[in-house]
C-alpha cells in the first residue's frame, strides 16, 4: 500500500493571514502528530527532505512547516510530487 502525503502551500504578502490559515489547518490534525518547523533561509533543503523521509519518532505521523520556502521552491515541489 502506498503512503499518502499531503502538501499544503500557503503564499501571501499578509504574513499574519498566512499564519492564521496554517494554524487553522494544523488544528485539524490529531494532537499526537509530531511537529517540526524549519526556516528555508537557515536550513539546507537536504535536511528538510531528510526529515520528510524519516518516520515520526514520537507520534503517528508528523507535520513539517517550512517558512520562507521560496528559496527551495523547486526542490520541495519536486519532492512533494514524488516523495
């Protein structure tokens, strides 16, 4: 059985509104999901993709949030199409 991966991309100039949408979406997932946060301007894309490839250590699954992801946009979209 193939695993299902959901990828949500929020882009906008109103950072407050984007954060609100992200928080609302995150609240729809179970509390036992592990959460990780990365800032693309500080984190190599290989580290972010490696995290996505590794299973959650503490929960059923995990949520990975990447801020300022535009720097790695091509690599992250490519990964999301074929994890």
